[in-house]
């Protein structure tokens, strides 16, 4: 059986991205591998063994075009309202809270936030299938 271990995104500025993921989601640098043309930063926290891999191509000067194929990353939190308020206070500009329903049945509560490179992250209230 396969085990999901990380997702990789390409970022323009290492320090800016590391700071965002530390502030927004409590991720810390688990490993940093420096190569002549690029650097790999693996970020994680104690909630899960899954890691986010940030790839910094050293010769890149222009933001990446995310195109129309990228969806989003997702994280779950214990208190969605408190996280939204914390991220707002930190100046990270989360979007509005959404109650996502199928008819009258609440499927999920969430909001989205964009990282410095424009990647979208869905922040979900923990519960149900979103543990």
C-alpha cells in the first residue's frame, strides 16, 4: 500500500515562503537540501508525518505561472473561527468563512488563504472526513 509523504510546490523566495508556512500553519523546517541549481526545503509539524516540499530554483526571478491545473492544499484545524481571526491578525488575509452545504446538510466549514506565490490553501474545521 502506498503512503502519501509530501507535496511539492515551487516558490520564488525561500525566506518569505518559510515564514508564511511557519506563521500560518506552524510548519517548521524538517530538512534543507542545497544543490547548485536549486534548494529543497521540507516543512512539517507534529500533527502529521506528511511534509510540504518547497523547491527554490536559484536562477528563477519571475513568479511561477500557476496555470489552470493547480487545485489547492488542505489542512484541518480544531477551531476554524479562531484560526481565521489569528491569520487575520497576522496580516495574512484569509478569505471569508464558508459553510459548504449539500441541500440542508453541512458538509464542511472552511476558508481559503493564499501563500506568497499564490498557491491556495483550504483551511477546514476538523471533523467528519476532515480529520
